[in-house]
C-alpha cells in the first residue's frame, strides 16, 4: 500500500471505537498486513481462468464461494458481457462474445483439402485447430527414417490418420455438458478455498473484527455470484450435415507442424472442419442458436473456399442435409406436447411488456455483479487496514488459499483437450483404435504417402491430379511431371493394395517427361515418393490401415 495512504488509514483506525468483546479474545500480535487490501487488483489472469473453467465444468457452478484475489481483472472481462454502453466506455476493446471470451472458440485452424468433392477450405475453425494440437501430442506409431539414394534427409514430417467411419453419425447440434475427468478430486480441491474463507470469516466474527469479516464475506459473495451466473450458461455445438448421396468426406488438414488425414463420413468430417462451439447464458440463452447452415457460413463456409461455382454448390447442396444430423435440435421439454399447458393467445399488454424486459434485466444483473467485483477490491483496500492484526492475517490466509487454487486451475485445465475429448466421445473415437501417426522424411514423401492412404480407401479418388494440385500448389515443369507420374500410380488401386515393396513405382521413361537439365531434381522427388511407397507397403496390411479400406455401406456419407 502507498505509505501516505497507509498512515492516514492507520491513524483513522486508531480513532475509531472498537468492540473488543468478542467471543474469543483477540490474539496479541505485532506487525501489519494492511497492504494486502490491494490483493483484488492483482492475479486477475489466474482468477479469470478459474471462472471461465466453469463453462466446461458446470458442476463447479456452486463451488466459487471463496475470497479470491484478482477480482478487478475478472470485472474488466465480465462487464463486457452485459453489452451496455457504459461497459464499452469503462473497458473499451473488450470481448462481448462469451464463447470467445472464455476461449471456447476463435482459433483459426489449418486448411482442408477434400479428396473427393474438390473443395479446398483456406482455413478451418476452432475444432480443426484443437484436433491438430491433439495430433501433435499423439504418440508416433512408426518412424520411416530412410535416407534416399540422393542422400538427402529431411527434418521430419508427421502425418496423423484419423478413422471417422461409424455406422451412424451423432447429432451434435444440441446443448452439451462437460464433466471433469476426476470429479471427486476436483470437488475436493474446490472445497479447500471455500473452507478456508468460511473459517477465516467465522474466526473474524468470533474476535469481533467486523472490518476483516466484511472484507472476506464480500469477496466470497462477489466471486461466488459470478461463478453462479457463468455456470447457468449452456455450451452447444453445431456442424453442417452431409448429403446421403454425396461422396465421403475424406480429406486432409494441412497444418504448419502437423498433417491430419480424415477418413470417414462427410458429417463426421464436417465436425472438425466446419463445426463451431457456442456458449450462451443470461439474456443470450433464450436466443436461438444459429442453424448449422448459418454457422457454416459464419465460421468458414463458402467465403473461405478456393474452388468457385461447382465447388461451392457442392458444399451447399452436397453437404447441406443429412437425416442423421438434424440441422437444429430443440431443447428437450419438461413434458410432452400433448400435456403441455395451454398458450395464452392474446396476453395482456402489461404481461407482454414484463416478459420483454426480462432479458434486459438479466443484462443489468451481469453489470451489477461486474460492478460488485470492481468495488470489492476498493472496499477491501480501506477496510482491511482498519481491522486487527489477527483479522488481517486471516484475510491473508484466505487470499493465499484462493490464489493457490486459481493457480492450480490455470495449470490443470486445458480447454483444448477437454473440447477435443468431447468430440472424440461423441464420435466413439479413441487413440488406440482410430488414430495412427507416422513420421516421414520430407514434404514430398509426406504428400505421396498421404495420397497413397486416400487412394487405397473406398471409393477411389476420381481425380488424383486435382488433389495433388491442391496439396502442392506449385506448378513448375518438374512438379507437373512429378504429379502426372504420381497420378498414374494412384489410379492403379490393385497395385497400391498388392504391389511388391521392392518394385520401383517410377521408371526411366518417367524421367523423360522433362528435359535433361530438370531430371536431377525430378529424380530427387521420385526418390522421395519411392521412400513413401516402401513406407506404405510396411503398414498397409496393419489392422488400422485395413479398416480404412473396409468402409461399411451403412455409413452416412
């Protein structure tokens, strides 16, 4: 605390009458902890992490009643959700979308190249980004660490294959709730700061230190109320559907560090390429969620496709409707329609007005608690120095316990991991059966291996050259010759499935596709593809690879 202010407050406190007749005698201590009154202005990042985690862990809604530091930082973020002009004046440039504020959406994912429809998305959304992060953390199934005849060894390129094939696609356009993996442990840790704050306030009351008692209780009420409001929200997910008659959604997520091959139904692939999370609470919760088609356009639909005309129509018409993924699933009703109460057709004007202002009052409620969070550290700044040394010590203990718990939450909770695991659970996926990861030497070998994997799946790639053009936009003489030679290999499905690993997939005649001055570089690219062929032959008969080729006819494409 500022020395001058501290002296003034201490002098004022000495002049105030004190009721020393508490239930317990006040311990005689020397020193001062008056400066801890400014704790509410620090630690905002960790404190806000604890509050925002409730969006993923609704069970913690009623476990936030503790005296937390950093409430001023929470208020700056939380006040924007009221969507009032005064919030914009006090805290300009804030985030008003709760989904982005709580970091449940907003990340830009890698580009996506569809193997069959020809659609190329320049970027995907949050699900694509978190899937790529999970692929980076996945364990390698095999490392192809060959050194080609040209003696060049690359830095290593990883490719992860995700098998999304299912008998039916889940309906994901509905409210979803997250439960922490270890609920008992999380609950136990949540009770610790609450117990410390409650115990500290009781001890302050027993020694008749009402200044520190008020400071602790105010912190508990302010933080607990905000947690209760955030916990009242609903986290939803929406994704566009694929047509039953359309092609499969097989394709590639091309990231900077990781490449992910998706093999499966179009509706399942859309979850990671065009899906979106939405978090609504308060006044926004009654508003209808955006339909799947609108969510697709808002997130990364037609506007971020490279293909025009026919490709866009393929996205809209070919992947717009699917019976297994309804475009919008309404909230379950508390009673069947036949037993629901009658609807008042012509309600009184006063009732209509009252109903219309309820959402606005909820916005004011958010603003009220945001103000309470801002006022709390100011009041504590003045009240804590007025208390006894024992009360100040109890205040410090409550702050330290809450700070330790907030720090624990910020390190313990990984939003991306929780969201990705939810999507995996909805699709019935697990790493052991549906994920495989390989490392190749160069980018060329990575593209060749990716093409071999997709060409082996059913149905075959109708236009391998167009797919290779999307993966490698460069169209020089050498690259064009390599793509044409690789296309001839990809069209021979039987050879891809049964060709000997000792064979060379390119001949001397293929080198003659270019002039002599380019043949050296073309041979290097051919050697990379030959390495990919040998790598493919090593793994093509593994169970996970065979499952990619055994596409069931019941799967919704």
